C-alpha cells in the first residue's frame, strides 16, 4: 500500500485494518477470509478489480514484496 499506492505508513495501516480487521489469536476460524494473499487485496484496492487485466505486471507479487515474507 505504501510502495504501490503512495500511502503514508499510517494510511497504509488504516487501509489494511479496514480491509481485514484484527482477529485475536483465539478467534474461531481466524483468518478464514484469506483465500487470496494480501498482495491481491492491496492491488485491487489501489488499482481496481481489473488490475490483473489492465496491469498484468502486478498479477504476481513483486520480488521486493516476496522478500518481506
């Protein structure tokens, strides 16, 4: 969100929490919503739902993003 969306660190954190709110460790079915990785959701928010068609270079996470994992 910061690199591709130009958001400040605080804006990126707020956007991430809005999209996928924090779930406590003991919450039943915690993380079940994550059938796609965060990269997909971030690119969809930044560039729209058709980002994979319109910007095919962003269809897969960047090398820099993968290095953060």
